[in-house]
């Protein structure tokens, strides 16, 4: 069994080695976000714990979905919105995440975008 540090190192190496192939949001979610959540101890294959495409409708906006919602004690506590490596984050992405955050009981909201050096 690997430690969190070893898992994070492996994820980091994956990003360095394969960043050119992580041009889509799905690639980032599969290659980075899910392994990261798994290394933190979440069961990424249990949709009652890690909920993919969680509906977080805001007033006037229907069908809004955050990439992942993590449930702790059967309550939504963490939201994760992923963006592909090609996207430069700006205010519209923060606004999107805030809309999701404001209509849930989440305590944390995470906006991801890979950056290579």
C-alpha cells in the first residue's frame, strides 16, 4: 500500500509525462483528479461518496452540474470543478463554481486546472 506522498508523486510524474495528452476535461479528471481523490482515501467507485456530475441548479439556471461532489456523512461537503489544461482560469470560472457552492451545503469548493512547468 502506498502512502499519500508516494501517490502524489506518481500523479505529479504523470502530469509531467502526459500533460500534452490531457487536453480535455475528461482526461484531467481520469488521469489526475480521480487518482488524487483515491489517494486521499475516497472511494471514487462509490457514487454515494464521490458523486460525478452532481446537479447544483442555481436560481435561473437549470441543469448546472459540478464535476464531482464528495459526500461525508451523507451530506455534500466538497465540490470539484475541473478544467482542461488548455483553459486559462478567470472570473467566469470562479463565478461558475460559486453558483454551485451557494446552492449546496459544501464547505469547500475546488477549481482545478493543470499547469506544467
